[in-house]
């Protein structure tokens, strides 16, 4: 059942985002668009609540419950940048806006970009791990930490890798090829 909740939440999230962008740029309903955008985290919180209820009703805790909790963590860490990305592309494609600039490739701009990604990943991982940890007491005793142990390791590793990549860009900033310098 939890897989159905996850799929429904994923589809709902993208539908709400699409409706918000259509309301903003095609219908010029800015307030409606803002209200819909505020609904994006609600989708993830509903998924989390359904996950807790699923565990309370006797479901065996599994990686799928942790995945459901990770949606809220991802929304907090990456949600604003994902919405901004979709907004820029929708504006360009459907409302005559300027072409979105690509991510920076070189120099201090690329370093700042990598640190921004690292920050989002650390925030996402921390929120996700907190929500996964909360599943144990919220499940009324049906979930144990052991069912989610792999998530602590994997999310920690993802955060560390992102921090190492950003640090490498700080220490050794990527330079444009010689052909682009002339």
C-alpha cells in the first residue's frame, strides 16, 4: 500500500506544480498560483502522515516507509530550487520569457553552485533522517530503527560526497579550456 501512496504523492506533486505554473503564466492568476505552490509541501506532509498511519495499522517497516519520509526532506532541501527551475523553464517555453541560463561551468560561479547543491543535500539528508527517526516513536511500536539503518548510512554518504565535491571545487576551481580564454 505504501508504494501506492508514494506514486500518488509523486504524481500529485507534479500536477500541483503544473497547475500552479499554468495559473501564473497562462491565466495570470498569481494568487491562485501562490496558493497552489504552498500546496506542494502539503502533498509531502500528507504522504508522511499516511506513512505513519500505515505503520500504526501494522505494516512492517521497510525501506519504502523511509523513502516516503524522504519526500518531505527532499522538498525542504531541494523544493525551492526545483520550483524555481520549473518556473524559469515554463516561463521561457509557454510565456515568452528569456531562455534560462545554464548552470555555471567554471570559476568561482561553479564553486558557489557546487556549495549550493551541497547545502541542499545536507539539509535534505538531515530533515529526512529526522523524519525517519520519528517514524519509530510515531508508529506506536511497530517500527524499529534497524529497519531504517541503511538510510542513515546512505544519506550520510550522499551528504559527505556532496561536501567533498564542493570542497574540491573550492580548492581546485574548474578553469575554462584554453580555447575559451582567447
